[in-house]
């Protein structure tokens, strides 16, 4: 596919403090809707981190360019760093919302149906409410589903980022797979019997609904919580978690940013309530959840913590722990063809669920960045015709995680040391 001709909006304005000062007075706080920009001359994680630290969200990484979602003000800041920034107009075919994607109310119906048809192994609960008051739901899948048994627990979270709709389809796929093949596929039957599986299928329903509600996709990322004293709406849920929150230039303190970290850790109700849910799984002083995947799009990556530092081994992550993440991530990636890497190989992030689940709760966990591999496969909005293929693509990879959930350290042969 050919690139649409980039329009260099910043062209005649040389980068520099004077120009930036004239164009974007610090006091300006008027609606400045995020748009897509292509930034060239970017090839290392350090350069991507520098760009992300302006508050832009990096959506796509190729050899020497990135695509970012950013306000015009942030785009000028990137320009000011010396990178070439061009406005990027997505192909028009991507504009219309595709009703093959599951809405919040369709999700509720699908969950009701799965639970009604599989009452022995599937249950749902409301673990909280979104900012706008939507019920936040969890699906539990296990044998004797009404009983909290002593079985390794596994967590799947979906759609922290509003526009990443394929991740909701992944949740629907997983609940239908695990219930639909129960009793016929012996591997799935054994995993459902031997694990307690939690699926949080849409942790940011306000954002997802907002993204789908217009006559065109809105490229919305954050939640829909207003910010005091600002006309900009929303917190980036995946920068709002309470582990090294805002530590390292991997998020923004500006409400206008796509990666706004919120006013405090867990200031977003959607994050606070997932965190409360996870903390509620500590029984007898022991976190029951051993392993987790947080689903995002896109880039076809499997990422593991930490994201706040480039270091593999650091305070809170020893060599065995790092190696366990790397080995399990790599093993899963062999099944789905994604690229496995430490999160910060992409760019530095702070306040992510990935870092919190490990750093605070000691849950071995991964971020999946699903299909497509690049913008040219449809970016955040591939046609719904890919849903079946791209969710089923992760079947084996997810089963591998469920398999190792009894003791993730088994993958490096250290089950005696860590799970004895
Ligand atoms: O939150 C993000 O920026 C993620 C990547 C991190 C989990 C490292 N990328 S996304 O926003 O494009 N899904
Ligand atoms: Ca059970
Ligand atoms: Ca249990
Ligand atoms: Zn995301």
C-alpha cells in the first residue's frame, strides 16, 4: 500500500523556542484535538523515549520513523527536538466505525449468554463502575465456578485504551473458547478445571463507547474523566498505576497529553477498581493470581516488565525473575509470531499495569500488542473481517500461559526454588 502524501504542516516554521513560544503560549488550554503525525529520524528506544516524553503516544514503530498521536502543541515540541514532523492523514477507508466490533451493550449480551449456557464453569460479577457509571464486569471461568478454590489464578485485562477494540474481541474469543471447548478438548478442560481464570473484557467502557459513537472513529485513547481546571478530558489508564508513577519521563503531567498520568496514582476510577480487584485476590497473605496478560493493539509484540527502566535486572526484578518473563514471553511468541521483548525496548513508560502487576503484586505478566504489525494493516482500526483470524491466532499462546500458571518459574527449571 502506498503512503498518503504527508503534509508538512510545520514546514516554514523553523524549530526553536521563539517559534514555539509564539505558537503555543503556556497558558493556552483550548481544545486541541489529537491528530496523527509521522516523525522521521527515529530509530532507537532512547529516541522513541525522548519523543514519548513530550506526551505523544507512539502508535507505530518502523526502522527510522514512528507514528504518534499528539496535539498540535506536542507535535511542535517534537519538531523542536529536531525531528521532522509531518501531519499524517489516514486512508479514508479507516474513518467509518465498523459495526462488526463489539459495543459495550453487545458485550454485556455476549457475557450473559456465555454465563447462561455454562452456569457450572462461567460466572460474572460487577467489580466497579466507570467514571460515567457503567458497570465494570469480570467473568470467572473455572470448574465449581461459585467456589473460591485453591487453584492458580490467571488475569486477562482488555481495552485500557479506548480505541484498541480488537482487544475486546480477544476477551469474547477467550470466554467462548474456554467454555465452548470445555468437555470436548481435553487440554482446555484440564486448564479450566485446574485454574481460576478472570477476564476483565472492557476496563475502559466510557472511552470505548466514545470512540465508537460518532460517524467516524475518534482515535480516543484515554478514559472520559474530566480534569479539574482544564478543558481536556481523560487520563491514560496505562500511566495511572501505583508503581513508580510518573517516575521516569514515561508519562505526562499535562492534561492535554495522550499519556496524561492523572492527578495521582489510581486517580482514574477504572484503574483504582481493577487494582482493588487484583488486591482482593490476596488470600491468606498470598496473591492468588500468578500470571496475567494485558491486551493492547497494535504492533504484534509480547512485552514484559519493566517499562520504567532499560535495565533487565534491578530493584524488584532479579535475574531469575527477568529470565522467567523473557523465557515465557519468547515461548508464547513462538506460537503467535509476535516479537518478544522487554517493554522499555519500545520506549520508556511509567505507571503501567505491566510494571504494577509485577512490581507491586509479583504477578508474572505480559502486554500483548495485537494485530496489525504496522499502521498499514489498519492500525487501531483493521476491518472486522480480521477478528476471527487474529483472535484465534493467540489461542496457543494464551494456553501456554495458562499451562505455566501453576508455576511460571517452571519455564526456567526453578519451580523448586520459587514454588516449593
Ligand atoms: O501504553 C502504551 O503506550 C503501550 C505500550 C506499553 C504497554 C509499553 N502501547 S499502546 O498505547 O500503543 N497500546
Ligand atoms: Ca475451580
Ligand atoms: Ca482461588
Ligand atoms: Zn494500548
